[in-house]
C-alpha cells in the first residue's frame, strides 16, 4: 500500500510538468500582450515597452519557460503581473475559503443525494422514484449562476434570512454566508449523486447475495446498509471524488455570484487579465489537488472493497491463495 | 437514515436561527444618528494599493481616499483646487512653484515635506503603469522644505490637471525607501482615510484619519466590498447590505428607480466610444465617405436601444465634463444625404469594409447595430471581433478599416485626448488610430497644449472641435453613463464623472 502511494505520488510529477508546459505555452502563444491589457488602450509605446521589460516579456519564450520552471522547483511561483504580489501567497490565502465551500457543497450533495438515491432504487418506478428523477434531472440541468440568483432573491431579498453575498466573519457569520453558495454548489452535485446512487444500487439489488441475505432473515435495514450500499459505493465514491477534486480547484461561477473570495475567482480574474504567472500558479495548484483527491479516492476503494486492497498488497494475495489451495 | 434526517433538521433549524441573528451591519452602527461605517459595493478588486501601479478605477476608488495629490479637481465645478499644495504660482510657461501646506503628516506620523513630493513624482515618472500622466515633467527641484519647483519639458497647459490625477499621489519617501513593496498591500498616505485591512477579492477597509488637514471625515469606516456579479450588487443594495453600489447593471436601473428606499444617480462619464476611420486606406481617405458614415448613424437610437437609454449621443471624442469641451452638435441622422455624399465620393453603390471591435459584449452589440445602419446606405460592414491585445496591436499597425474604440479623458483636460488621438506625432500606439496628420489640427492641439492661459486654450479647443467635425476622422458615437445606487439614508454623496468618488463628506443616517 505504502509503495503504491509513493508510486502514485511520483507519477504526479510528469502530470504537473505536462500541465505547466501546456498552460505556459497556450497562455503565451494566444494573442494579446499582457502589458497592453494591464495598461489599457491609452498607454504610450514607451510605457508598453517599459512594462514588457518589467514583466520579463522581452525575453524569448523558451528562456521564460526555463526560468519559470527553475523557480518552480525552488517553490517560487513568481509574482502576479497585475498586482506584483507573490502568486503562492495569493493561492494559499484563497485555498481555505475554497476548501470550506467545496466541503460544504459536497456535504450538501451527499446529505441530499445518497438517501434519495437509495430510496429511488428501493422503490423503483414508484411516484417517489419518478419525482426524484425529475428533480435530479432539473438539478443537473439548472445552471449554477441562475440557481444562485434565485436562492439569493428568495432567501436574502424576499425573506431576509441570509446574506446575499460575501463571506461572513465569525463562526455564525461564516455559516450564514455559507448556506446559499453551498446549496447552489451542492444541488448540482446532489443531482449527480442521486442518479449515480440509484443506478449503482439497482445493480446490486438484483444480486444473488442479496436474496441469500434476505433468506437468512437479516433485516431489510441491515441488508440496505451492509450488503447493498457498501457494495454500491465504489462508483459513487468515484463520482463524488471527481466532483470534490473539481470543486477544490474553485467553483468559478458560484464564487463569482456569491462574491466568495476563493481560488475560482482568482483564476477567472487572472485569465481575463492574462496574468500568466497567476494562471499557472492556480492551474498547478488545481492539478495537485485533483491528483491528490484521486489518490485519496483510490485509497478509499481499498477500505470499501477488500478485493482491491488485496491487489495492492501482493504478499497478502499469495498467503490467501496458499490457504485456499 | 435517522441520522441523515437529524442532520437535515439541524441544518434547517440553524437557518431559522441565523435568520433571527443580528447582522454585522447593525453591529457596526455608531452613535449620534449616523452609522459609523459606509459599505460600498464595487465590481472588481483593488489591483494594487500603490497609487503608482494600481490605475484601474476599482483600485483608485479606494486609494484616492488614502493618498492626496498636490492639487485636486472639484467634482462638481471641475476647477483645480489646492490639496497638498496650499497654493502655486506659474513662474514661466515651463515652471510651476508649489507651496506645500505646513504641518501635514502621513498616516504613520511622518511629516510630509518637499522631499516626499519630489520622491513621489520621480517615482510616478519611472513607473511603467502611470508615467504617461506625469512624463511631461522634466525635473522636480526642492527649493526649501516646503517648496518645490516643477519644470516641464515644454510649455504644458494641463500641468495642474495632470498633477490632480490620483496616479500622481504623494507617498512617504522614508516608508517606501525602507520597504519598496510596502505600498502594494499596506499603503500609507496623507489622505482622509487610513488603510486598515484588505482581504483580496473580498473587501478593503479604511478608517478615518483624525488629523486630516480638512478635519476628520464624516464617517469613521469605509468598507469596499467586492461583488463581481452586478445583479448581486443590486440585491445587496436592496437588502441593506450595501449603502452605496457602483456600476449598476443597465437592466437593474429601473428596479432601483422604482424602489422608494433607494436613490439612483446617473451622469455622463468621461468615456466616449467612437469609430476611428483608417485615413491611410481607401475609401476612408475620402472626407465625404467619412462624413456619410457619420450621417448614417442614428446615435440617439443606439442610446435608447442598445444602451437601454443610458448615456448620451456623442458629438465629440471628449465628454461634456472635460475642460475644453465645445459642443458642435450631434451629427444629424440623414441617410438620404449620406447616400448623396457617397455618390459624390464615387461610391454610388456603396462598398464593403470591416469594423473591428474587441470581445466585449456591449461593444460588439453596438457595432452590430451600426452595421445595420450602414447597410441602409449601401455599405456592407463585416464586424470582426477580436481579443483585446490583438485588437490593440493590429489597429496600432494600421491594419484596420474602421475600429470601435473607447477613450477616457482621465485628466478631465481636453489635451489628454486631443493630443493622443488627433496629433500627427501620436499615430498608432499612443492613440491616433485614424492616422490623421493635418497641420491645422496639429497647430490647434499644440496651442491648447502649450498655453498656460485658459482662455487661449478654450478658444483653441473650440476651433479644433469645429475643424475635427469637418474632417470627420472619427465618428463619436456615445458617452457612457456613470451610475451608482444608494439607499436614501446616504447624505452628501456626489457622483464624479470620472468614476471614482470621494466619500470623506458622506454619512449614512441610522
């Protein structure tokens, strides 16, 4: 298991190299001069040239890439073009905010998604199943920015219960400001979780071992919990893991609508201003987070399914075979 | 399942609990009938608190409360008024002597002297971001502790107005020398408000500077909240989370107007959108063609439809609030006469050409409407949308037929725009993308630029405006509007056409 984790961590290096290479060259080769974007259409030629030199844009592309990578290996993500503040500190500043939102969003998705998914599967083709499927279809299809605005209009403007935007201070303030963005983010993800849970449960429900369990007289509750759900969890964990990895990189739309100061907004702002170091820094961070969550999901498989755990550890497999034979 | 239901119940009851909780805003309330905090919503964050770097409106909206300049312009009258300099004298056409107010202190307690003024102006000149505002200065000489002599490279009429631009802010020399990056995140100035905190992409908080030379500001704290989504800014204004909201979405204007608890403020900005004809290319080298296009555009219709009634039809490339503006009257919409002019120019059946615009939705929509108007006089226009950097670099190289540009007269002085857009020495990157090179235009621009006599300048700009209307190298289209919404408890808020407003005199009744 330990070896597997180390191997996976080493495999992240080429992934990150590929990411930096692609993003650096795409950002640098797409038309548009960062100096012109920073200074606007009223800047003089001299001012533009001064700015280019200040940003190091007067050097050849490959030299810039080599310098960037050299600094990266020393943990230096460079300075933002726009505000000249170190990229790493800006990304780290914003990460906790994004993490809070991502975790809350996923919690909302799980709290809503898994029970409804289980109920739908167990009561397949009933009114309850059809209703939840329609709602989850609406949930998947509804754009976040629209749902966010509707929630704001209802809970902030009409009812006056919650703040319409921003990240509140203090525990209660934070929780109050978290409800709407987490609901917005969680609803879309919940819809996916409902559908995934339902289909995965339906596959398990028809297995012989479920009939055997029932024949043994185990209660329906125990069957659902221990025999159905546990076996149905692998695809659900995969889907939730992917969603979580994405959310950790910043939920751009939700963060923008609710003025949540997270990574997503930092990234949108830096893309529109062609702030290459800032985009690179955020993308590298996002890639690391994504790879990391994927690794966690893979490790989680082992705990959910002993067969997978045995594959990680060959010694265990041999011993078991020995016993059986 | 029970556990999950319990969690749901807890979650819902928490929402109900929070609903009853006191909001942060109420907790900020001060005594004496007025709140101690004004909360302002704006669409973008401060790029840099360093006045010599952060030149974007959202940055200056905050930093112009922290830093003062040598002189200031009155937001209502547009007149130049004293600030750090209590008075000044024009020694010669190239020399201005400024007498610095004694007893001024920066927020860190250091005295503000001639040394800081020289250091600041030299720093602004060397800045890649804002040098264009102050690069007319040849030298800043310290005459004594409270007197500086600013020498310009050539006689320069708009000297005072340029020095009033917030990018020429005065910063503390000792603090900046000891910590060159300090201003970016912990700014120290001598303005009416002191910096308290900045949470990037969230908010910036300022506190009243009790020792400000004009007296402490009316309200103790200013909190600038960053709310990128415009409709959310309106909602936050309606819920009372904001006292003032900048840049109201056009579709929200009516909602604010109809809400009796809110006040909508609107004024023409200093921004003009215009089409530049590339006079190096046929058929735009023909004056009649340029005049025909000007006549074929129904500007008021564009304001009423594409701009939903905000802004105003433009008659010049400088806005009415700019010093030197002379109204030549908006071009009459007359497609018949336009067709006649095209015929006289040798294009009875019209022609095909392109109109370039950068990828900004409202600009593109404006160009599409103009495209239809020109189709009526036989001109087939292809609207080409491109990324901003490409748009600027290719139009700088003169590859365009027509380009749709926007220009802000940041200094509120006509020279800033006329020199960049109309002078033959400024072709390409500096701004003259119609590539006009007319000796009479150059003479009038130079006269307005070099004279220190305001009457001479105004006369020159009047003649210039009439001359340019005749040449028609550009087609001014619209002046955009500056908008803001406030709740009706806000007192003393003045909308500045430049887009960043001074809030030291503003207070909000509880």
